């Protein structure tokens, strides 16, 4: 039963992480992240870091991987926002 829930965790993490890919690609293509508010980006990234820490505490690889990759995507968007907001 534990393997089933771990599998569900991997599926959930994969789907929620892949949900960011179109936004990352769109942000890169249009060279603008103006539609992202700083408050949302800061709050969301803090949440991702906290989920990552919680995943480490639980030794939950689905949580660790999904939140690490999502954080990398979000940092790309933050970088785009910084680069193109000038």
C-alpha cells in the first residue's frame, strides 16, 4: 500500500511540476514576466521551499523532486522578470 501512495505522489508531483512548463516557455518566448506580481512570486517560492524542507523531513522523494524542479522553474521566471523589467 505504501508503494501505491508513493506512486500517487510521483504522479501528482509530475503533473503539478509540468503545469509550469507552458508558462516558462511563454515567458521566455515573449521576453516578459510583467504579469507576475512580486508578492505572488515571493509567496509561492517560499511555499515551495517549505514543502521541500517538509519533504526532506519526511524522506519523501516525490515531494523533494517536485518542489525542487518547480522552484527551478519559478527562479527562471524570477530571472526573466528581473532581466526584462528594465
